[in-house]
C-alpha cells in the first residue's frame, strides 16, 4: 500500500477575524501556546508520518517564507506556492498547488488544530484513485461555533452534501482530507467566474459518490479562526496556553 508522505496546507488567507490579536501577521503565524499556529500544524502532521509539505501562501507571504527559512527542520521538505489571488476562495489556493503534488496526499488547513493520531489513522486509509476522504466529527454538540462550521450529510460512509449553510447534516468537516489529484479536476469543474471554494469541489465529488466520510471518534480538533476560538482551544486541548495577553486583546476589541 502506498504510504502518504506529502501534505498540502492552505495558508494564503488574510485572517480578517483574527486581526484583534494578529497585529498584521498572517493567520498561520499568530501565536498559540507560544509558537505560530502553522508550527503546531506541521509538527502534528510530521508526528502523523508526513515528511513533505506543500504550503500555499498569499497574504504577507514574505513573513511566512522568512519563518519557514529560519525554522525548517532537516528531516522534512517544504515547498512554498504563491497565490496572488488569496482574496478568492480556498479552492483557488488548492489549485495553485496542483503541479507540486504527486499522487495521494493529505490536505490540511493552516488554522485547524487536530490530534496527530487522528491524521495518522486517516492517511492510512485505503483510497481509490478517483475519490477523496474527509475526516468528520459526528459529535455536533461539542463544536464551539456551529454557525461557522462546515456541515456534512452522510448516507452510510458517503458524504452526499457539504457546506456551511446546509439545513440537514449529521457531522462536521474537521479540515482534514486524504486526497488524490482528482480533487484538482473537480475544483476546475466547479469554478464560476474564476473562483471556487474547497466545498464546491467536494460537492462535485459527493454528487458522483466519490466523497467518503471518516469518523474521528473522540479526537479533538478546533478551527482557530477567531480570538475566542483560540481561547476555547486552550481548554479543549488542555494546553498551558498563557491567555493574559490574548484576553486583554479581546477586552480591547
């Protein structure tokens, strides 16, 4: 069985909702437990077995490049892909990386924290050449911000609908995917007026019965896209995060 070693991370957005604590930094470099969110993502992915990263950058990409150059471990490779259209939806960021991807790969968001064991189990799943697997959380009641979460509706192990605004759903999108390059074809097909979201491409796959759900069980995950979500993640992951500065920033918003 082919082992998944390559990981695509989408890190191009400007993190508008984190501006109260980012002070102009790109969202992946916002501090969490004393180090950038992106560092947490990469460390956890490496622990899960990833050794090659392709990171799509956009907003303040110069700062992310500087950080990667200064922090890159010797035992992993990092390729940075520039997305000058970072104001568009995240499907465009994924498409920018098409030529840097070889075969089966993990797809992660630069602001979704997860447990390494969950990713390791996901990337060990068998995968057909024309499908994608999305790690989902059926524990809807524990989500911090349900309105902002991407929802999914399943039929057995297949996802039949996905989106933030769907009315019927039974699980949540955790931001962890196991993909084949077919994803890029579906994103291209989903483009409208030069734009598409990742969910647009996933709906294409779902319509063909090619989007499979993988339950993460009790594993923790959190989208760190607001200051409040970062504070919540401190408790959810039981991390000794120093909250004084962040709490002060929230009070002053």
